[in-house]
């Protein structure tokens, strides 16, 4: 991977209700102004090690409109 992880595709990513800190990482337990992966890189110097891709939505959960 040449880039860091995409927080929007991580299952730990959340949007907070706090306008001054709109992004959150549930795994690491913090809110920030920037995306959590950027904050982790800035503070730790390494790409986020907690990234876990969101599970794919299965076809069985989609609404069947043919009926």
C-alpha cells in the first residue's frame, strides 16, 4: 500500500456530533479535526495499524423490488 488507509472504509471510523472534532476512531478512542489515520501518522510516524475494512454488504440483504 503506497498510501495510508482510508478512514471512510474502516469499520472503526465514526462521525461525531461535536463540530470542533467531527471525526472519531472507535478503536483508538479519540476524536479529531482531521481524519484519524492522518492524526495517527502525524503523532506516531507510522500508518494506522488498526485499520479494518468494513464488511461487504451481501446480496441477500438488498431489497428485492421485483415483487
